[in-house]
C-alpha cells in the first residue's frame, strides 16, 4: 500500500485522518461559513461497527448522523439497497 493511501480492508479503521477531515468540515458550521461540498453518504467504522454517518444535503451542507438508531446496521443497509 502506498504511503497515505486508504486501505481496502478493515485496516481502514486505523486511518484517523479520514475521520478527522469529515469531523473538521462538520464542526466548521459554528464559525465561518463552511465550504459547500457534496459528498457521498459515508459510514465511518470503529471496531467494525458504525460510529458516524456523514452525508450532504442538496445544497452542500454537511450532515452527521451519530445517534444509535441512525447507525443501526439494518437502517444503514436499507438506505443503500
């Protein structure tokens, strides 16, 4: 694997910078106007369990789901299938 590349197996859970980028963009809401970006629905995993779900609205506002009912594997699967 190249340095800095995102791994394809469950070792992706050890890539802290990926979660940091999403959290940084999400927490910018309270300060200046955050950049409007459109991201695909992205589910973050820790210990092979969903810990956060990031998505963007139609106008590019980043949204984060972290409630346990939103992170239920069945609810996530229903969203993608």
